C-alpha cells in the first residue's frame, strides 16, 4: 500500500535555504553511508534539495524533503521519506566579492593570473619542496552559469576531472617546484574541502621556454615570481 507523504512546509524550506546562503562550503552525510561536500545548496520547486559542487556535478536528494531539523547554528538534518541528510556548514561566504568583467574561459592559461591567488589558498609542502597555489574561487568574481561550465570543462578535459571520483567541490591549482635548478609549473585539480591537490600535469618547464608563446611565458613568469615571494613568506 502506497502512503502519500507531504513535503516540508515551504516556509521552513525557504528559511533553511536562507540560513545556508551565508556559507560557501558544506559537508553532507547520508544515513546510507554516502558522504560528499557542496559549495551551495538550493531548494527546488519539486521539493528536493540540490547540492551544488563548484565546477563539478551536483547531487540531489533522493526524494522530496519531508522534515527539517536544526541541530546547531551551522548544522541541520533533512529527511526524505527514505533517507536522512546531515548538513554541516564549514566556511562562511565572504561578505565582499571581487567584481570582474565576464569573460570566456577556453584553456588553462586563462586561469594563470596571480589576481586569482590568495594566501588562504597557498600551501607549502616542505617534504616535497613544493608550493601549491590554488585559485581562490571568490577572487574569480561572480561567475555566470556559462562561465562556471566553461571552467568545469577545462577541469574535466584538460586536468582529468571527468571520473566520478573527481566530482567534488573543486578549483584549479598550480604547483611550483624547482627540480635540478629548473623551475616547473604543474596544474591540477584542487579539492576545496580536503584542501589538497588531487591531480598534477606539467604545463611549464623553463628548459622548454622557447616552445611556448610569449603570452604564456609572461604568465608563467608572473606566477613564478609570486610563488617565490609566497614561498619565502610561508617558510618563515
């Protein structure tokens, strides 16, 4: 016998979405053992929740939300008829977002701009003698859905981000190393929740500088100069 279950009151859903809009990173645990992260949570007209993951494939609740419970100021439980989703907010959204002109993102070099780096997303790994400079998502400015998809395609196609295991809230990072006296820049996928790079692809080696365009060379030099200053700062 099928028992009809009503979705949660619309006011409760709107209140939840309003509270969650203050954050830009979440961890979600489902009672079936599944865990994942999200950068935005949206209530859909169907009564379900959409867990958006920056530059990755979103996740949806398996059915309509029938109950919402606040566990703490930054933690909530949402029930569907068959599953329980525990939402934990991890990071507050910046109050001031950089305003930038909209653009077309075609290749990895479009992201090679030190204006997209911040100290919060810089990591010095002493054991590997490597500096990771991840793009701070909010320094990209407010991206349109088209722009987000363009960057997502760069990550999927150029950085190997198509597999299911790579579908996490993510950004692009650049890894700088000095090997045998030569500067190298690698590009990779950066896991926003894990705060780590998960792929690595060599994009610049100063021994091959004659084979790259002048524009690419200048962008690489700007990153290397920025990296050396940040390396010194983080090593103190």
